[in-house]
């Protein structure tokens, strides 16, 4: 609506401006012709020896028709020596044009050529006055008026044509605005009703906008968003069912063990053994819930919480913590941390990444095997590498190991206290810190995890 009002105002302004310009153009041509006529008459009259009513009317008579409505000739004191309408003969004619034409000063010692105009009721009324100059002195003035109805009618018709064009254009604008807003609101309603459908939970619904405008883009964005919602909803429900499934197993074991103790007559040694198993299952439940919490926290955290740290000290700290595990598993742990580069990450985040990867490197190793952790710099990146000589991962499993609850060998992972969540946590943290994680593995030979973070100095240069 606001656009219609603005267009209307602009067209109205253009209409007024154009009709003014057209009047001005007409008057400019009129000014030239009338001032010329006046100058011609002034020239003729200035040749007279004496200026009086008789001599002036004589010379005007000789000039022939000047085609003006009224002609007045005055002396230098603006008294009429000749008046074609015979009204003011002998009187002082104090018309502004005459007074201005006779006025002399330093800037205009020979008087002024004057023209004035006015347009009313289809009549063009123009007036011109020029001084009569004899031997350098102003001795009188020639004044002419012209009422031009023909040109007046031309201006009137031009103005009415302009007005008609303006009205027509405005009607076209209004018609277009109505058609446009009807289409726009119909298309917008389509998006709104799709939103309602999706709000009710049907994430498979797609809005089909057609066309090729901003609303089409909005529709496509909306479909993308719905698709993402659908995927995340699918992930969420899979997570819930996976988690309940994982938690159900130790709980079922606990129930089985307690039922066995209650229903059978057992010696104290067997009961101790069963209670020990119950304790192990409870520990497993504990670890799993701790990891689930850790994963939920990692996913819920936003980017931006970070500090500038060197990775070496954290790797050393984790190695100290896990050295005992390595010893038990007969795995030798090597650290090559000389090429350390600062990165932007929370120390707690880095600790979790390093802990999970070193723990896996020991857990899935073989007695007599090794795990080497290396730090190095490659162009703008700081690289953290975990290379083990363990059992390796089968080719078809490599693409799944970062999924939640995925374990290559369920029995072995469970036995070693695995939950299938460690690598999912690692990938979430790495990605949140603008890093990447890659894995390469050969069954029976070993596995290498490579974590890449942008080096802090390179980040600073970029900003
Ligand atoms: P888990 O808690 O079972 O260790 P992860 O998410 O850490 O869970 O690992 C997922 C699976 O990937 C593991 O069950 C294991 O089969 C495999 N895996 C992880 N790290 C290694 C490794 N260094 N060598 C071989 N297999 C590994």
C-alpha cells in the first residue's frame, strides 16, 4: 500500500513539474518574439526629432500591424504619448513593466528590456516593455500586451493530457500492486500452512513454491530446514533407542545374577563371585552414563569457549595417567612432542580427545605392541597423530567407528569396558574446535588417528 502512495506522490510531482516546464517553454519563445517587436518599435520611434502624440502616432501608423493586443508609447516620465486603446492618452501609465523599462542606474544606464507573463483560464497573458533611447538617453518607453488564446488552449490541452497519463499510470500501478500482493499472499499462505503441518510433526512434508523469486528461495530454505529437522529427529530417536538398549544389557545381567543368588542355594564363594559380577556391571553402567553425559555436554556446547594452549603438556599428562594401563597391556608408549604449536581449544576438551585416543590405542593393541603419539606442524595446521601397532579395524567398519555405540567387536569392547561412545565424543569435540579427525587402518597391522587443528598464529593472521 505504501508503494502505491509513494508512486502516486511521485507521479503527481512529475505532472506538476512537466506542466510548469511546458508553460515556461511557451513563455520563453513568447518573450523573444515580444521583446523583439518592442525593440523594433523603439528603434523606429527613437529616430524622431520630437516625441509627442502626433509624431508618435504618425510613426506607429507607418509601422503597420504589430499583431499585439495593446500598444502604449510613453515619454521618459511614463506619460502616454500613444495608446492603441486610446484609454490613457496623456495620462501617467504607472504599470510596473513601464516603470522598470524607464528605470536607469549604473548597472543599466539605458533602461531595461522587461517581459512578464501569466497564465489563467486558458489565456496566455504576456507583457513586454523596452526603453526608447536617443543619443544615449532614455526618452520614452514602448509597452505591448498580448492575450493569446490559441497558445493558451495548447498549454491547457498539454496539461490535461499529462493529467490523463498520470491517472492512467496510477491505475496501472494500483492494478499491478493488487495483482502482485494477491499472488504474494497466496504464496506466503502456502508456506504458512506448510509450517503448520510441520509443527504437527510431519517432517516429510515439502512446500512446492514453483516460480523463481525470493519466496521460491524461502521455500527451498524451508525444505532444507525441514529435512535437517527430520534427520535430527531420526538421530534423536535412534540415540534414545540405542542408549536404552545399551543400558538394558547390564541391567538384565544384574537382574539375572541377583535372581540366581536368590533362587539357588549357593556357597559363600559363588555368592561372592556373583556379587563381584554385579559390581562390574554396575561399574559399566556408571562408565556408560558418564560418557553419555560427556557426549551430551560436548554436543550442547557452542563454539567460542576456548583458550590458547600448547598440546604437548596435555598429551604428557594423559600419558602419565594411562602409563599403568599400557604396562598392564604390555604396550610401549612413545611420545614425540618436540614440534609443538599453540592452538585455540579448551584444555578439558583436548584432554578428552587425547585420553580417548590413547586409551583406545592401548585397549585395541596386542601384547608387545606400541603406541606413538606425535605432534607436528603442517602449513597452517597443528597435527596430533596416534599410531598404534594394534589389531587394526576391518575396512567395512572404518566408516562407522565414529557413530554412537558402534563397536567392531562387541564382546571384546565390553570386556575392556568400552561403551562405543569414545570416538563419537572425540569427533564432536574436534569438529566444535574447527578441527578434523581422520583414520587409516590395516587389519592386523595397526591404526593411525590423525587430528588436525588450525594453528593459533595462522588463525590470528586470517583475522
Ligand atoms: P569403545 O568405548 O568401544 O572403545 P569407541 O567409540 O572409542 O568405543 O570406539 C569404537 C570402536 O572402534 C571400538 O569398539 C573399536 O572396535 C574400534 N576402535 C577404536 N579405536 C581403535 C584402535 N586404535 N584400534 C582398533 N580399533 C579401534
